[in-house]
C-alpha cells in the first residue's frame, strides 16, 4: 500500500522528465495461472512476501469493470491518475453479475457453464503492475446473483408464484440458491484462485437473497433448515475459513440501509456479518435513499448529510468502531446530477465520521477526477492531472464492452432494495 504518498516529491521529479506510472504491457504472453506446484501436487502461492500488501493504511479506491481493466489504454491511464492522487486501490471484477469471469479461470465449473470471458488477457501481469505502483488490488465477486450459473437448474434459486393457480416451481434466471454448498464452493474457489494470482483482498458482493422474496407474492420452493440470516452467516464463515488459510483479507458489500434497520428480509444483518469478515462496505449512495430518511427532504441532493447519518448508524451497530467500515460512495448520476462537489461532500462526510477508507462506484468506471484536484496531496500537480483528465475524456477509442456497461448502469439505477 502507498504510505500516504510520502514519495510525492519523487513522483513530481519523475513526471517532470516525462516518466509516468509503469504501463501495462499486453504484448507479453498470456499466463493463465503463474503457480508453482508442491511435491504433493497442491498449488502453492507465488512468493508469499509479494502476494499481499499491508492493509494498515487507509484504502481509497475505485471500481473497474473487467473490460476496463482489460483495456491496456484505459487501464494505464487510470493507473497514472491513481498514482497522482490520494487514491491507492482498485476493485476489479473477477466475476460480474452476468456470471462472466474476467480472465481464463481454471476453476472447473467455469468451463462447464461457459463463464470464462477473457476480458483481461494476462491477469498476472496486470496485478504485477498494481504492485509495482503500490496499488492495492481487490477482487470483486458477486455471489448469489449470477446469470450464467442460474441458467443451470441445479444451481438456480427456485420459488413459487403465489398468484399462479397451480403449484409450478419456477427457476430464477438471475439468482442462484444461497443454500447450495456447490454454489458456495464455486465462488470461494474463484476467490482462492484470485488470491493465488496476486489479488490482495477478496470482496464478495450480492451475498443476500433477492428482494422479491421479501414480498407476499413469492415463496422459496425449499424447506430451509436455517433462516436467511443464518445461511448468509454460514456462507461467510465457510468463505472466511478457507481464505484465512491464504491469509487473505475478506470484505463484503451490503445494502446501505442495513446500517439503519434489521436484515431487511434479505439475510443481511450488518453487525453479525461484520463479525465474520475483515471489512464491510455499506453502499451509501444518496440516490438510493427514500425522501424523509434522516429528516432529509431529498437525500440525493444532500450527499453529506446522507452519508454522515448512515455512517453514524453503522458505527452504532459496531459499538463505535470504525476500522472495519469502508463505505461505497456514489460517483454516478440518477435523478440529480453528481459532480465534483457531490463527490467531495461524501468523502468529507466519511472523514467527519472518523473513517479513513472509502470506495467510489461508477458502473462504467468513469470517475469525477476533478474532485481530487484541490486535495493537498495533488494541488502541486494540478496541471498534470488536468492534462491526463482531458486526454481520457477526449478518448473515443476505449474498448469497453457496451453490454456490460449497460448492465452495470441498470444495476446502479435499481431502487435501494434492489441493488447491493
């Protein structure tokens, strides 16, 4: 991790002679899994001293889709921007909600269900570049929302539609069964493989039941032995136990409103989940809060107050502790245009709540870089940053898969109870 940019002066000198952050070279040969074998045939991690970076420093990161991470031109420019600002982390899709794995995985089930989509040609090289530039890498893995896996009835979540006259059992085309140990294993196998490739941390998303099961029309077509809260807790125990053997930190994404109420009928109990993992990221996007909450007429237009109040409740649920909390903040627009001030206000609210770490979400990985121009760390490099920003914004040759971009955009547009 970057040591709070102690090396800023060095970077300034380097840039003055035209040297930028080391760029990603995709001309090197594809190396799917750069792993060694033990004598007993088990896979061994690459040099354990290089595998993980220290997590004691605050994490300030952005989300990258698989296609953005896999575009050398786009990735290198984001790399340069990150090394020029207080940002120091990337959350990269290992798998997205469509079930597409971003590189050629060797996990057995990926081939069976056709999940491998080689958006990132050389994941090892990409992660090496993150380490060379002191960027902390986080592998994002949506768990129970997975279109490709749900296409196989063995894994799909099954339910009754109570408005139907018969007792037909339906299979969800999007959601997989949280009670399935095979589903658990598949996702944790992907997480373990990601760590072995060199990711510093694993972040599980969509660790919940779908919201429509919280309504009167639908019922699960299983007779679960455990409650929703309990089965989500069991999954996190299972995942943490396996990843602990690799000494890999585990983080999770949860609904922003889990800081306010109970499990919301989807199995996400904020305090209990926080006990099982290393970091918890409530998605406190102001656009996703209903008018009137916290006494705010329009939460979307008052980002500071929305984030601040949510973080106060999160701290209360964790008995005042802040070290585990790493909120997702909003850098996209819905009904109200979000720009520099809105992003800055959210970051300021997190800081005022005693939080040093945060993540920025934009579904297409297009960020408001100007929000960092007045930061004390980058103020002396303002012209350099503006030049890079203009270069990115004027680039029409970004090879980003539009289908994924649209899917992620739709994901952000869902209402509070439909987006995790």
